[in-house]
C-alpha cells in the first residue's frame, strides 16, 4: 500500500500509453518498470526504475539543462534552493546517453557510457565505461574517444572536463580532438 501511495504522490498525471511517467517539478522520468520508491522527510524521494529493450528510461530536466537515457535509473528527487522540484542525484546504468545543452555561456555536450553519476550539489556528471563525449561551444568542437572515465563540471563559466584514458598494455589509448568552427 505504501508503494502505491508513493507512486501516486510522485505521478502528477495518468501514465502515457506504452510506459509510465513521474513528474517532479519540471523533472520528467519516463520508464516501463517501477522497481521501488521511498519518501523521506520533507519533499525528498528515492526512485528506482527500468526500461525495456527498445524503450529506455528517459530523464528530462530542463532547469538543469540535460536529458539522459539509460536501461536503469536510481535517482533522488528533492527541491532546489528556489524550492523547485529537481533531480539531486542519479545513477544511470546500461547504454547511457547524456545530452547537456546550456544557453549561456554556450555549451553543448553529447556523451555515451555504460554508467553515469549525476550530483547536483557538486554540479558534476561522471561518465564511466567506454566513454565517448562530443562537446561544442561557440568557437570549437571537441571529441573525446576511448576513455574509461570522464567528469564534466556543469554550469561553470568555462567548460571543464577531466578525462581518464583507457589503457592497452599500460599505454593510454584515449584521445581528445579540438577543431575550430568555421566562421
């Protein structure tokens, strides 16, 4: 019974056909299977959901400028400093795709990995396992390939990324390519 009440509190409307949806403020999570949900003191919730083959979990958080798709998601939802519903933490696993699109300063990122960890307090996304990341600002296109781990610091004035290369026989094989945009 408590599980049903938790789902009812998290869902602001009827689920769309072919899947279910959780809305918390402007955060939307679309999924197929609800694994668990827990409510903590105040307006904080833990949610675990899964997608199905061909129908991944999709997280949209326009206030935090990103979209995330994955096979399975564990997330903590709570209010931000302004009292709005926000994603506080997330652990996404299985065929993770991450898109970050912030208007000012101009910053776009598209990445894939086996696992992603989002931390709103630290303002980071950590991509792990077979990481590829494409970045873009108003002047350059940047590509990271063959990395084991990439940490992206979100919402800083300059785009800051830390990458740890994959290794083959103790030799790093990761790459970073920077190309100027045509003007």
